C-alpha cells in the first residue's frame, strides 16, 4: 500500500514538474516587438 | 543640504548614499543602519568633500528616527520592508519636524499612513512616500503622459525586475507579501479586488528587458493615482520577474500560503537568493535589467489615444535617481507641501525626467509599428 502511494506521488510530482518545464519551454518564444521605443524628447 | 539616510547599508541605501555624495547641494550625510561595522566601512569609503557621520538606528523605532533627524534637512528612508519601517520613519520625521522621503512600496501601508496626514499638516512637515521606481517614477510617468490628454480613461502600470539586478531581500519579501494578498484595482469606475496573480500577461518593456510575463497585484500606485484621477475607469498594476521560474516560485509560495509572516518571507527570500543561479539557468534566457512601462489611455479632441512611456535600466539606478531627486527637492526647500504626499502630488514630473536625462537615463515612448514577424 505504502509502495503504491509513494509510486503515485512520484508520478504526480513527475507530471507536475514536466508540465512546468513544458510551460517554461513553450513560453520561451516571445511575440515580435509591439512597436519601437523612441526616445522621449523633453 | 544635510541628509539622514535610514537603511544606508541596504542595497538601495548604499546606492542612494553614493548618489547623494555626488550632488554639490549635499554638505553632510548621516548614515543610519543596524550594522555598525558596515556603516564605518561605508563612511571610510565615502569620506571626501561631503562630511559623513554614522549612527546606529532601528528603522522600525520612531523615537530613534526622531532623535537622529533633529539636526538634518531631510530624511531619506531606504529601509524596508515598508510595512515594518515606513510608519516609524514617518512618525519620527513628524516628531522632529523634518521633511522625509521614503521608498514605501506597500499598498496597505500607503493606505494606513494617510491617517498621519493631519499630524504632518499640523507640524508643517512635508513627507513624500514612495519615491523609488515603483511607486515613484511610475507615478510621475503616468502624470507626465496624462498631460497630453484631455480626459483620462485608463492607466496600466507594469514593472519587470530581475533577481540578479540588485533585487534586495526587502523587495523580494514585499513581492511575496503582495502576491499573498488580494490585488486591488479599478474596473468600470469601481474599486475591486481579486486574488493576486491570476493569468499571465506579456508586457513589452524597452530593450534589453523586452517581453516579460506580468501578474496582477496590489501596489501604492492604485491608491494614489486613484486619488489623482478620481473619474478614472480602469487602473491596474502588474509586475513580474524576468526569471520566469523565479516568478513561478513566488506565485507558488504565495498560492500555497507558505509566506504568511515576515519571518517566513525572510527565510524564502534567503532561499530564493541561494538558488538564484539555478533559477537563472532555466529557460527562457532572462535579462539582468529592470523595466517599467506606463500605458495611459484617454481622449484628445474626442479621439481615443494611448500614450505608452517606458524605461529600462538597473534597478538601483532607477530607484536612487528618483529618491535622491526627491530628497534634494525637499532638503533645499524647493518643495514644501506639509502633509503625507504621493510623489505625483509633490514632485514635478518634468523636473524628475530632466534629472534622469542629466544622468544619461532616457525614457522611451512606444510607437506602434508593423514588423515582419507580426504579419504571419
């Protein structure tokens, strides 16, 4: 029973870490610039 | 100008002190902090044209602040986190009748210190709370942009910091506190709140910061700009770290309610600092810079117009330039406005930007343009 619970916990943790890693990788690509930052003349 | 720098040994305090010693208007600096050895080291390093004194002081003790500030023209409080130090510094300043500028960056503290306004007016003491990057420069950028508009409809402020850009323990603790609390905002003219965090939204900051994921949270700007523009339809504050994994860690700790007290937040700030090299090595690659962006939407001649101003530099440069400008304005009595003031109420936005330009720091204005990649 304890082995089963710890196996399930390990799988759950692995899935969560995998999903998080996937998020970091998937969001590495950013959109093109929204526009051009031009110096504000005072 | 004779200035007392409270929290002088912290990251922002050291930078503000160095900036003050460069100003010809400053004759004497009194460095105050809890670490006597570090204060002596700093005094030895800085001694030159400006007379330097040191004093051991607990920034959360109003009586100590009052005693130390009796002989100076202005108090510069760089101590944090704000909810522990800000009320005491201001009470100390009011007791001594000495003008005071602070880096207060906590939403609930900004609300609570408004109760001290009457005492400040009675004692004819000018206090400007929140004179760093955010609040501070962000407020004044919003006001500067608003000058071009006849009617203000919406203001959105976004700030991106980096764990590797001199983000001190107090600021990390403040970030944990902000995400453990509700996010206050204005929507459809109503003051509302929801759980801080929520869905990520990418914001485009001046290079080298670029695109950063930002999240809703409470910040003093929502309190003070709401007072400045009472008829505003929408007002939001968003923040994020350029290290996405670091931001996930902070949001996760806050969501799991693992940072309920300052002691817990202090521990997590140390842990985050210890694992910062590992966080920084995770994708995506993150710049070690800080950026701020203010979008002000309104009308000119009946037409809807959005003005977006932004700045990117190192955090300590952005904070120290703002707080030093405010300190010199108050210390030299160019600004006298007894009461507890927000930066946009006491300081002139054009004068602050001129101060920045004099230091080689430039503000950018976003011009929408169609890029090749956006056509796909």
